[in-house]
C-alpha cells in the first residue's frame, strides 16, 4: 500500500480533511461529523485494524484519536477530531467493533454522550462518578490523602 | 456449536449488538414460558483471573450471550501519570500489567526516548530484551498453569509455580524486585547486570527445557484436556482483525503480526527467532502458539546471554526530563500482545496525557463473540485462553 | 466471689473451653480465594505454591465465602469494588478475620490520589492485620498469618487476665 | 448380649469407622496432593500435621450456622443428611472379613448400589434449596450425571455377580479365593472404575462441584458443619467406591497364595483396608493430575460408549459362562 493511500481513499469519499506528517506519524484531522464516512472509507480501503481509540482533554475541547493500521505494509494512520465538552461521541462500532469498549470508556471518563452504541453503559466506574480524565477534575491533594 | 463461528466480514451481524442477549424469553417459545437464566460470573470467581465480571445468559448450560463487565480494578493509572514526573511513571505502569511489568515500563521508556530523542546504549537494549523475555516466560507459565486450572487440572499450576519462582529469583537478582521492577527507565536501565547472573540463567534454562516439556505433556498431551479445548471458542481471522485482537490470541487466528519482528525495538533486530502462527483460532491453537512462544523465548534468552555486549547500561539523562511538545506512540510485544503507550507531551516535566493501549482490553472485548453458544465450562476455558490481566484492562 | 465468675460466659470453664476451640480455629484458617490485583499473584498464588506452601499451616483456599474464615483483601479497592468486598465479608460466617494485604488495601497505596480509589479497605470492612509492601512478599503473608494466629490465641488470654 | 445390642454396637462401630475414615482421608488427600504438587502438605498441627483434620472439624463445628434468607429452609436443613445417611447406609453390607460385616444381606450389593443412588438426590436438594444459581446448576448436573452412570455401574457389577452366583458381598469375595475377578472381568473393571467415580461425583467427574466452573457447586451456600457433612460424605463415597471395587475385583481380604494361611486370614480386615486405601490413593492421584471432563462429553461418553460396551460385555460373558464354563 502506498504511503499516501489514505489521501486517495478520503478524497474518493469526499471527506474534508487535512493531512500532515508529524513526529507521531501521519495524522489526519477532520470534523467530527466526518469521522464515520472517513473511517468507513479507510476500513473498506485496507486499514484493517483499529489499534486504539482514546480521547484527550486539550483544555478547550476533547480530542478523539483513532489509531488505524493497515497490515499490508504496516501503514499507520492517526485520525483526529475534536468534540465539545459534554458533546456527542458518535460510535463507529459497526465499522470497527474494536471500538466497543474504548468508546464507552472515553465517553464516561471525559464526559461525553455516546450515540449509536449498542450498549452505551458505563464501562469502568459506577453511576455518578465525575468525568475523571478531564483536566478540570483534580486528583486528591496531599492534605486530603494525609488526613483521611 | 457450529453457528457460533462468525462469518464476519466488515458487515456487522446481529451477533455484534451488545447486549443483544439478556432478553428474558427466547423468541418463539412464549407459550412454554421458558426463562433464560442470568448468571453473574465474578467478580469473585476462581476462574475469572482477578475481578472480571461476566454476565452470562444461560439456556440450560448453554451460554446464549455473555457480557464482560470490567472496572473493578479501575485505579486511574492514566490520570495519575499526568501528575508524575517521567521517571516516576514506571511505578504506576508496573502495576498495570502486573504479570509483566517490564514490558509496560519499556513501552513508556521507548515513547519518551523517541519523543526526546535520547539515544539508548546497545547494552541497555540487550538488557531490556533479556529481562523482557524472562518476564514473558514468567507471565506465560502463569497463563499455562491457570489455563490448566480452568480446565480442572491442578498439577500443572503447581509445577509452573516452581518454575516461576526460579524465574523470579533471576529477575530479582537483576532488577531487585519480584514483580514490581521499576527497572527500565527512559535512557536505559536502572542498573547493570549483576556478576554471575549469566551462569544462573544458563543453569535455569537447562532445567526449564525439561520442565516446559513436562508441563506441555501434562496439559497438551492429556486427552481430556485436548477434548476440552479443541474447537472451542473459535475466533475467525476476520473477527480477530475487526476486534483488534493482539498477541497470541491474534496469531492463533492466523494474523501474522508480532511487534518484535514488524516494529522492532530493543535488541530484537539482532536476534534470531520465529513467530508461531496458527490458523484455527480455537483455544487449542492459542495454547499451541503460546507454548511455542515460550520455546522461542528460551531460544532468545540463550542468544541474549551469549551475545551480551559491553558498554554503558544507560544514557546520560537529566534528572527531570522535559521532552519537547508533541505526541509519540511506542509499542512492545507484551506477553498478551501489542502493548502501546501513546504519549502526549506539552514540554512540561510531567506527561500531558498518557494512553495505555492494553492488549488484554481488546482481547476481552471478544468475550461475547467467542463464548455465545458454548457451555459454562467452555466459557471458563475461553476466558482463560484469552490470557487476560485485569490490571491492564481497567488501568 | 461473684456468681458470674463461676457460671456463664466469664467462668473459667467456659473460657478454657473457648481456648481449646481457638486452638482449632487458629490452626485451620481457610481463606477466600479472591484476588483483586497484583497482590493476589504473590499472596494467594505464589504463597500457595510449592516454595511457600500455605497448606503446611493448615491454611487452605475455598471458593465460597460461606466456608471461609479469613478474607485476604489483595489489592486496590475502588468504588465499584467496595460493595462487592462488603458483601463477600457479610457472607462469611463468624468468626471471621480480614487481612489487608499490600499498600493499596491498607491506605490506597500508589493510587490513593485517584478519586475513584478507596483509601484503605478498613473504610469498608474491619481489618485485623495490615500487611505493608507493594506487593508484600509471600514471606510477609506467612508472617501475617502467624500474627493472626497469635491474635486469635490472645483473645481468650485477655479474658483470663481480665477476670 | 441380645441381638439388638449387637447390631447397635456394630452400627456404632461403623459410624465411628466412617468418621475416622473421613478424618484420615482428608489428611491423606492433603498429604498426597502435596506430594503430587511438589509441596509438603500440612505439617504444623501435631506431629506431621496429623491433627490438622481434627482442627478443621472442630473449627467447622463451632462456625456460625448460616442459612441464606431466601433458601428453602427445610430442604436446606435436611439436604446434607440426605447426602450423608445413604453414604453411611452403604457401609452396612460391606464385608471386612470372613465374618465381619454389620449385616450380611443376601442382596448386599443391591442394597449398596441402591443406597449410593440416593446420594445425588441430596445433591439436587442442596442445589435447589440454596436458592443460588450456581448451586442449582451443580445440582442439575448431578442429576443428569447420575442417570447416565447408574446403568453402566449396574451392568459392570453384573460380571462378578454372575461369576460368584450371589449378590452377597462375602460370597463374592469367597468366590475369588483362587482367582481375582479383575483378570477375567477386566473390561467390567474398567467400566466399574469410570462409572463408580462418575456416580459418586469424584474428580475428574466432579461436575456438580467443579471448582473452576461452579466455585463449589451445590455446596456453595453451605458453611460450618453442614459443609463438613457434605465434605465427609464425599470422602466416605470415595471409601465405598474403593471398598466395593476391592470386594468385587480384587479378592477382598484374600492375599494371593496365602488364602489358607491362618495369619493372613486373621488379618483379614487389615488387608481389606490396605487394599481399599490403595484404591483411594489411585483416585487421589487422578484427582491431583487430571483435568475435568466437560459435562456434555461426560454424558455422551456414558450413553454412546459405556452403556453399549457394558451391555455387550454382560451378554458376551453370560453366553461364555453358560456355554463354556458351566456345561
């Protein structure tokens, strides 16, 4: 698979995106409404596996990262998009079933609502836990730990 | 049994709708009013390898649907790493995959080194590979023992515990700890190999060869055991790919991928080893693949001990690391498969975000696919064959 | 001499009988095979294995809490786990003891700063023995069991002294 | 002494034997498993850990007597005894020496097998009454397993019965004075081992207990001495299976070539016990090393292999005996 295969795939699917090569590897940035068509096109075009899916709190919004891999040639691609706080995380489980668990985790730990997921329950924590991975949620301080 | 096998291409089948089961009455049998039994397996169950909780929907003894519920060990390793300096994160990561802490440490060290552009001395690479392979053996023997225990065989478990103690002695001599090593640091390793450890390793390997064959004979040579695991929990190649499986579980389904060979790190480019691959995708194949991996590890350890280079064991690294802002992904082949660290740095002394791509997490997601349609006894064996460690699943 | 020193719960005969029973209790401690995290590998598996061999002391594992005397809390207890631990403890018949194994079960350990983690299992169930270490070595667990045996034996001795 | 008194003493002696047996066997199991698993086993309580089981029993006796709130109270209470009493009844017709049995029944073997077949009833009761799903699955497994293995067990013992021409266990043993039945009846012996172990839920056929699958299966909700009874019954079953095997196939109290020797005959009960314990050792050996069979494989094995084989063996042996041996 040529190194720019994803460009062709995404252009054919008419997905607006920017693509650049960073230290990390090839990173494709797009709008979060375009994630499903983009991943659908990439999956059909030979990116076999969703290696990982996770979310990061950038301080202004939540950044989703889809780490894809094509086994022919071990091509790696990072697809990134941004979602507002308390925004909507659209599931891609029917394209990559591997996303079933990480999506639930990302939604609960960063406080997003999960749509299109067959089992949108919490995965790791109990009901009522605040979104722990947000930067605004502080961990326990030294005082609290010492005197509890 | 046969309808369990997934004909999964890219098109999602109805089987993938979780939790499609957990419905009370099977369709078409309303007038009989038979009920399915919902059984909670775990969190306290001898065969869930920790605190996994599996909801089983049973029709008699046959499992109709299964839903894995995790989070009983969620302790915020990713969150806490954001408040730890780069040298301190290893402490947390050891406790993520507690059967093979060195692999997680190495993955993190690799990510930091690649981000900060630190050149690692050749000897450090070799020591890393050596300790990691020892650690892989220590993890795989536990898997073999608990897998046997899931099938009801007690003896192999106790036999492998003996081997594991010997392995832990060696690891303790090298790293100073039995399980929580904190040995691999960004830039190299914490300490040089102690004098005389190579004779110790060689002496162990000579015995371990026989012990390994003994364990293999006790488990794989036993007809009852074979009957229990052959054609059970079949995962097709496509399903394995779609669910992003990793490691031995993936290779047993016919995907020829090994991070050590295909995305080399540490000293693996200089080593001679084979990657065992099977095609059936059932529990037996997973057993065979992992057993063969152990033999390959033994082979690699021999090469590593023989060819251990001279030199520094660590590069010069500042006390407080401040890698430049950016992102980096580094993966190692842990005993459970591709274990990756996705590191986001903002140039500060602590990571901005650390994501642990844990292989067992993805392997566990297959539970429902693999279990549905088999018996309770199979469910136990299938979960055992996936080789899960709850520490890295829940993080 | 008050009558209650001759009959009833505080009589010497009663206490001596209890002492005899405690001798049996302390020598037959069945523990619940319930490993939560890393400590389970050391405290339950390695310690039950060939080198350390709990069975020598009459310490044996049972899968069902109904048949257990000791619960080893081997690992971090978080908010999702705490009700389970509590329930398992409640299911055990009296007399029962709890060993909090490792830093996590004692105080929260390396994860005590995380809001989801409970800072020590003693906030959920009463603990008899705390074992420090991360994880404690199997030897420490053997020592913990010996301490527990002493503690069981000391109960009646205290009552004799208090008379 | 009148007859009733003698019977009472015999029954008491048998009860004592059962209890002592249980205690000794548990100790033996832990020691044997220890050796098989390169451990040591109990060695701290008393000399060589001999008092270990005593301590266990005393502890179990003084544990809190828990009953789950939603349990079926009456069934829950009675189930351990329904498991335990048949196991005790099965001791009664066993012949430990030329004239040493609690009661010498003409149909002793039948009585013993009938008593054994009552045990799963208690297991099912325990599983049902506990109101725990795991227990229920365990109980149901026991029922299915017992139905499947009762038949081959009955058919397997028919061979020795035909050779001895009696169902009295003493007679069967006496008939083996010159030839242990294990040699002509080897096929029946193999069937007996499998069927008897499966019928009494011994490892590797302990489907109803299945530690790695059902935790402790039907005994899940039982603690304290009720659990002690279930545990004791398990070991008593082990003894019965082995003792019956010795009686049917290994010449009971006879030592080869010393059948007329008065010393050997006076040591009859001892010899019988030694043989039985050797059988138990083999069962523990299997318990320590073999994986567990899956429940559907177990049932399929009985219906598809064991029953046809045992049935045809009975027919073959009957024809052989009728046409060749007894002319």
